[in-house]
C-alpha cells in the first residue's frame, strides 16, 4: 500500500501527523474477549465481551454504567470528543458522561440516544473545553439512563467501540481540490467517490492508519468498505498536488 520513494513518503508522513491526530482512548471490543480496562456499575448490571461487543446488561435499576479507572485525558482543550458506537437494545434514551476524582462525581456531558435499536449507531459527545475535571487521573464513566431516572427494562446495550479524540480530528478543514464528492455520510458497505481522473484516494482510521488506497481513480468510483468496522474515518483525495479531506462515519 505504501509504495513511495523516500521524499514523498516523508512528506506523506508529515501531512499525516499534521492533519490526522490520535485517539487518547480507543477501546475496540473485538473478538478476544478483552474488557479493555472497563468494568460495570449499577443495580444488577452485567458486562461481557462476546461477538466483538461489550454486552452491557442493564440490570434492574435506573442506570447502567461502564467505568474505566485511571483514565488520564489531559488538557480539556485537546481531547474533548467522545465517540461511541452502540446497538441499544434497551429503553435507555440518554448517556451521561461522568468523571470521579477525589471522591467527587461530576457530570460533564449528556447525549440523547435512540432506544430499541436493531442496528449500530454512532454518537459524538462533546465535552466543554472549560471542564476542569477532564484533567489528570480520574475514573471515566458512561451512565445509561431512561428519562433521567426511570427504570431500565433489563435489555442489553451492545457497545462496539469507545474513543476519546481531539476535536480537530473530527473537523478536517482541507478542501482545496475541486470537483470531489464523497457520499453517503454516514455510509455502510460502499462509498461513492467522484474525483478528477488520476486522483489517489486514501482512507484513514482515527489512529492515522491507512486502511484503504485507490491509485489513479476513475472519475466516479464505488468503493467497497464492508470490511471496515463502524466508527469515524477520513477520506483523502490527492491530485496534482492538491488535496481534499473529509470526515466520514460508518454506521
């Protein structure tokens, strides 16, 4: 995939570092059964990793929690976007982001979610840059609730991936190459790419890893991406020294 001579390769790596930032936390619940450092909380709540999902049983109470201790995010102006990919089989309709430090629990953000889903959904939760608890070491919590305090129905919430990322990662500004269209967004198994003849197309994940490449693309290309997991990706189209970049979400 990376068949370049030295100078273009160094330039490519430089652009990658500048334009594609990294995830501070990237918990991808794959098939190895690893809990990725997470535990559960809440009345009767259970948690196991099977089939590539953290299966959070919502128990018998009014909240189901996913917790990760010793989380260190750092500057609140840097890592302030949480991306969660989830199939919510339960009646929970909100996820509350909390931190626990020095015995004090603080709510830092809330995000409405759809209930009784049959397919995976991606949600981006923004943390205020002024959030003082988003510094140092703390316990990170995602608390799933129903109508702010109602009883959960006991059904499972299946979490595919949790990422804490830089806001700049989610807002790719470079669009200097004209005549490019990338759609649909969100996408599932295919991405349609319209670009000038001879364009080189690359797709990166949130960690800056190139996962797809098309050399000398036609004017319109229907690209199969069924092998990519759900989450956020970046499409980069390069032609004659000009670059187009855009953020895409696979649902």
